[in-house]
C-alpha cells in the first residue's frame, strides 16, 4: 500500500512558474519547493526573481532565478532552455504571468490595450506550452497549470477584455488536455476570484470596494495567495493525477452566492 503522505509530494519534479516573484505565482513556487520540487522563479525583474529564489534556498529548498518577459518569444525559449540546462527537463509548468492595462467597457477598449492583453495572457501561454509540453511528454508526462480567473465566467462592465483573455485560457487548457492526454500530460486552469495580491490591490485596498466584494462571497472574505497555491500543488502532484481539462474555481463561493 502506498504511503498516503506522498499524495502531494513533488520530490524529484522540476517546476517552472512564470510571474513568480510576487503574489499568487510567488506563493505557488514557494509551496511547490516546500513539497520537494526544484523550482524556477521567473518574472521580468531579475533582482525580484533572485530574492525569491534565495529565500527558497535559505528555507532548504532548491531554486534558480531566470528572468523573462513572456511577451517576447525569444525570452520564453531562453527561459525553457535555461531550465532544461539546469535541471534536465520540466515536469510542472505554471503559466501565471498576466497583464491588465485597461479598466473599462469593451466598446471603448483601445486596440493597443486589447492586443497587449490577448498577446500576453493567451498567445504567450500557447507559445510556452508548445515549447514545454513535447519535452514533458518525453519524460513520461507532467502537469500544466494556467492561472485564469473567475472573470472567465462572469460578465463585467470594466473587466471585459481581461475576462475574454481568461476565458480563452480555459479553452486553451481544454484543447491542450485533449491533444496531450494520451502522453500523460494534464492541463488545467485555476480560476481565482479576488486574492490579496499587488495585482488586485485596487480591488481590495479600498474599504468600500472590499465591503461590496465580500458581500457576494459565501465565506465573507477574499482569498490569500497560499490558498490558490495549495490547489496548484494538488494539480501538480499525485493527488491530481486524474484531473485534466478542468477550470477549478478558487473563489470563496463568490460565483455560487445567491444573496
């Protein structure tokens, strides 16, 4: 009988996490390192990545920092190449980096903002998956986690363009799950609601906005980065080995609250 304690063990696995110098990505890379994974910390700023990697190593984990702007195809390839050179391959890919430079109605979105959101949040994820998944399949399988959002499922007067990109990420995960399932590669989305991060600071720092938000949360509060990270670990580990093509909502009950 297998040890029940190994259900969330990532020992021997290599995990690459984009956008992991802060917020949800940082919580994910730290949680995976705690479970034994060798992790690659990546975001645009080298010093921020290095700080997180050093913290993981100081806590007894194994980590390297590889800065990357995911909007650039060559930098994505360099990120993958550096990871493979350091650790031999990639078992877990977390596509977390994203942008949202525009708040407003779809009827007024500038073309430049639309292109930036869709290119960064969708096209770059596809590029990275195409770079990583074939090697993952050669290693006998692996797990891809795309951090989407509840905005993929909920309409908004000011977050519509962002929501479009996050809905596309759900479709991306489902299609990749179909394409690569026969190679034991699982692809899923995480769909958080408001989480206490710098990215969502405007939505939780203002007491009035926060109060309105938690009125529709069954748990009466917003989430913490670690609460998303725990689900990511589950999807990457043995515990999630029969889950693929899914969009897992992590939202404190905001999407089911009836008032």
